[in-house]
């Protein structure tokens, strides 16, 4: 089994026809059919079921497709890395960001990437932490910033910052963030709250602390959109718990009031997630360093609520 056979196999799988695949791959149909038969003989399984309209993958064919996609991506990456060895970082890098992280640093990060690595095409994917980690593990994205620690040995999870959580409510007096004002966690629980549903990491964290406090939380809405949570707080429908970075514009305008939660302090850790199984290209390594630097710089600001954990 070699790369050429895997390419032919995937071509037939996608075209659902040996005839169409031969045209798309610029290969003679008999030669393509022979390569597929040789692959089946080597593996000892049927990869396709032939019928009047073309072909359909067998269960063994679908299994091979999963491996072939990964192998072909790795082969392309290895080839590109060697071709790019002496060149400046360039190519496509896909970064996954949670909604909160996106609202805080995406503009600055993208601008820095464009300035320092103009030949890199930055592709940004959004999602919740669990989904982003899964995408890194499946090689759908190159790296991510996530609030969950990656499980298993195939991924690395480097802590970059602790994100402090705040009690957020509508502002009656036009004052937003007041540095010397805090609210005990038990006091925050007395208010009507809107929070994400499980398994969102923020909800899991709050639920764990509620159990420790042996007190009931008045969660009247479960909303998995940070924007919708803010709207409910802005209109006085419910209060919420979230990082200050997600509401910093509304707080600076005096439309929302945010108080740091104490007794205990609530925070969640932001990790950069990458694969241990695949060597990072020059472009991925460069973007990864830039992402670390950007998080560290934002952690020095007083309107984001991050405490840097990275070594600078």
C-alpha cells in the first residue's frame, strides 16, 4: 500500500465511480481499476461494492478512508515542510477559539499575524472547548485555545492564563467595573441567574462550587450563547457569571456592572492545545508562539481579567 494507491482509493470514494474518478485523476480507467484491485488483494478485503450506478464503500472501505485522510494530510504536510524549510513561514494555519477568547483577542491576534507573517493564511474556527479539542485530535484544526485540559496522551495542553470570573448584572447607576468592589459567591447565588448548560466548563465550575457551598443556585435560564446571556443581563431579566473580557465594552459604557467573585475566587484556566502525534510546520510553530505572546500581553491589561501563567 502506498500514497498513490491511497489517493486513487480516495478519488474513487469521493467520485462514487471508477469511471468518473479516472477522469478527475487523469488516469486510464483500466489502470485505476487495477490499482484498486491490487489494494484489495493486499489488504484481503473488499473496499467497494460494485453496482450499476458506480461503487459504494464497504465497512472496510470506510475504515480505510478514515486512515487515508489522516495519512494523506500528514504526507502533504511533510512534503510542504521540507519544501518550506528555508523559507519564511507560509501556508494555511487553522486556529480554534472559544467565543469568549474570540471577543477578547481575535482582532489583535489576526492583526499581529498579518504583520509578522504576511504569507500565512490564518483560518479561525469557533466553537466550545470540548469541540475544539476534538477537532485538534482529529487533525481538523492545527491548534486551539480551550478552557478544558486535553485528555489522553495524543494532545498537549499548556496552561497560558487563569481567567477570573465576575458576577455581572445590569447597571442602575451607570458605573461598570469598580476595582475595590467584590461579591461573595454565596451572595451571587441569591440572584436570578442565566448560565450555560452542562457540559459547558463555566457551568460545571459553578455547579461544583454550589455543591461545596451547600447552597441552592437560582438558575432560571440556561443559555449557551454569551451574547444572549449579556442581553438578559442588560435588560435586567437575570444576572450572570462570566469573565470580564466578554462584557468589557458594556462595562466600560456603564451598561453592565461587574464585580469579582470572592470566597472563593472563581477562575478557569486557558490552555493552548496542540497534537503530540504530528510535527508542527514552521507556520504552525510561528502562529503558536504568536498566540502565546498575545495571551500574555492581554493578561497584563486590567479590562480582560486574565492572570498570565506562561513563562516569558
